């Protein structure tokens, strides 16, 4: 049963008596700054070599990055992953592996730097490294950062001169430490080395929470990738709703690339194309000295790299779901501009014919489509676009038309400040699959405490003014619940409160809100009790 309510609560009143709150109501939300670093590009030793690495091998890969033309298109980092550890002496000082790195790590970093590249290294937040567990590398026992934070960071970053560090969590899992606190301690030690230019990667194998963006340039959001299609597919599946957590130069890390190994050409295109549109770091994981031509060309595809390194630093979101197939989109070059990047992704075993209504992509008029993988124009299409994507395939395209003001904002596109995937909160705000919801997804467990909000950071209005907002939500009572109220804020100012919601199905709640011209921040919450589960909201200009 659908219940319609019209509640223009507070909106008018608040807007007309906001003089005491000038600051918040008179300004729109700032456009995201563009003065940040793009996703990191480079190579890492792990995928092909695991702990079986050595000085010559790393130096040869650095040479190959230059000679294969990869440096010229933006690949910059040569990262030594797990496997270089030797032993700690009586002062706690770390020594390198006697056979693999008999001359220490400084000559390795020096060689990399001599090529105009940057050098990356690896450690663990706990006592033991992952290699000591998964790869029987006994040298990793006691080689983690725990208890040696400053000593190790001074050695790796100041003395040896490494520019990037990936910090794993195997040893810290054993110790039962708090992730946020543990990574903050290590980052503090990094800052105390005096190096301010070190890039940090958190490797906790799941989206760790909003704090990760305060400490690191990127964070892993999945378990380890391996050389196989099922890994590529499952990591993309885990990335679908994480777009809002990548912002301002801080990125979800979908793990290192398996391109140049055993994937088919079309699977490699999915792997690289989706990593690019998702603004994941791009770390090559194959042997660059023997890489086949087709894989090398894909890794050097400048048009795909451009959407990865785009100055807006955005991760694509699911604009539309077609069963198991997805259409992703993101702004490039200019926020709310006429040009966007789109991916039509078919992970199934059958060809799939997509028909995308351009309105869903927020574009109107004649829309120019360019296939970025094959670097060819596909033509100009009006109204909608039909395209068949092969099994395990993708079309990654730039689309350019006339930008429309969208009237739909899905819950699964929103920023959830309290969300994490490491299970540190009970009854945490979460994504809830729901067949009757648009896109098949809702957000549940909103509210119950201050800060546990759902936030759309970039709600756009060309002119500003009054809008009818329709919130599609479900207010099924949870156990012991007395009431479900929804608070709606625009640019941090409360616009409407809807009390005593109770419906087992998705219902449409109407409120009136005022938007400023340009970008607005829309927040929904309840600082005491649960707010309803939210599917989406729509806007209609009044
Ligand atoms: C895993 C990590 C891998 C690799 C490995 C080294 O925990 O996710 O990417 O670094 O450890 O042992």
C-alpha cells in the first residue's frame, strides 16, 4: 500500500528566518578542490613473484618500465612488496634478506630514483608479515612495524629513501588491535620522519571507514586479487557502491593489475577499463620485461588512463542496473559538465544488449559516443543508446551531449560517514538489497545517533529555489522501536522533519526543500532513533 503525504514542514519557516545562520544558508557547498594527487600508477612485485624477489629483479623491472614506454604514459612507482625482510639485530634494526637483497634496499631505491621513478616498499601493522603466514617466509616473523614504528619508518623512508609504503594487516589481526588507532600511530611515525611526500596505502582487505581518507592516499577494499576472471569480477562486485568514499585525492584500491598474465583480451579490457573508470590505483603486476604487445598497448591506452587520472578524482557509480549487468558513469574534466565517462559492463556468460536512456546519464540532445578502449568514435545518438557487449566484456566510452539537471538521487550513491566493512560497529549503516527498490538497493540503519547520516554531497540545481522532494523509504519497525522520524537537511540546515513513519513497504514521502544555485549538500538522519531505510529521492522544481 502506498501512502502519500505532503509535509512542507519547516521549509518555508526556516528559510525566511535564517538571518542568524547566514553563513550556512547563503553559501552553496564548495566544488571539490582539484589540487590533489591522482590515483597512483606503477608496478608491484607481488602478483607475479610473491616473496621470491631480489635486487636484480626489481632493478630490471624498473628499467623495463622506462624502456617499454610505461613511464612516458604516467607509470611512476616501482613497489617492492613482501619478501625483502631479513632479521632484526639486538638494537631492533631491520636488515634485509641476505640472499635476495645482500646490499640492502638503498641501492634498489637509488636505482629506481636514477631513472626518474619513485620507489615503494611494504610492511605490516603488526609483528609478523603476511608472507610469514601465507608464503612460509620465516624472515617475516618479527619483521612487522609493531614496536618498531619510528625505527623502521626512519630507515625505510629517510635512510633508504622510499616514497610509498603499503601497510598490511596480517600481524595486527593476530594482535586484535583497533584498525583506526593502529594506522594513525604508524602514520604519525611516518610524519615524524620529516617526509611529507610519502604516499600511504592501507591494506586491510575491506573498506575500512571514513578515517582511511584522512590517513592514506588509498586503501584496499577487497581481498587479494589473483590471476583469474573470477577475482576481477568479484572485486568489481565489491566496488559497486563505494564511489562516494573516494574523494579529494583519496581512492579505493581495487588491488594490483593481473593484466599481461592469463586473462583473455576482453577480460583484460574489463579489468583495465573498470579500474580506470573507478579511479583505482593502477599497479601493474606482470613481468614487464616479457609482456605481450596487446597487454602493453592496453596498459598504455592514454584515453583510458586519462579518465583514471582525471582531475576531478571521482569514482564511477552505478547509474543503472540490468540484472547482472551494470552501467557506470562519472563526471570528467568538469563537474556537471557536458562530457562524462561511461562503462557498460557485462560479467555474464552471454552477450547482453544494453539500451541506455540518455536521461539516466543526465545527458540530452545529440550525444557523441567514443569507445575509449579501441579509441574510435561510435557516432551520435539521440534519446537512447543501444549497444551489445560480449560476455566478460565492457564498453568504456566518453559521452558528450547537453547536460541535464537530474531529478533522481539513489541512496547507494550517497556518502555514509559511519560505514565500514571491517565490522567494528554493531547494526552499522549498510546497503540492503531490496527487489522493490530502484537499482535493487537501499541503505538501512540510518540514524540512531548523531553523525550516522546519509549524505548526497553534490545535489545540483541550476537556478536554486524551492523543490518538492519525494523520499522513497521504508519504515518497517525494528525490534523495540517506538517511532521512526526522518530529518532532511540542506547545506546543514534542517528543512523538514517527518514524524511517526511506519510502513512495511517503500512509500513516497513528500517534503519541500530549498536549494541554492549550484551544488548543495543534502543530509538525511535522525540523531536519536532510527530513520527510515532509504531507496532514493527525487526532486521537482516548484
Ligand atoms: C596480503 C596483501 C597482498 C600482498 C601480501 C604480501 O595481505 O593483500 O597484496 O601484499 O599480503 O604478503
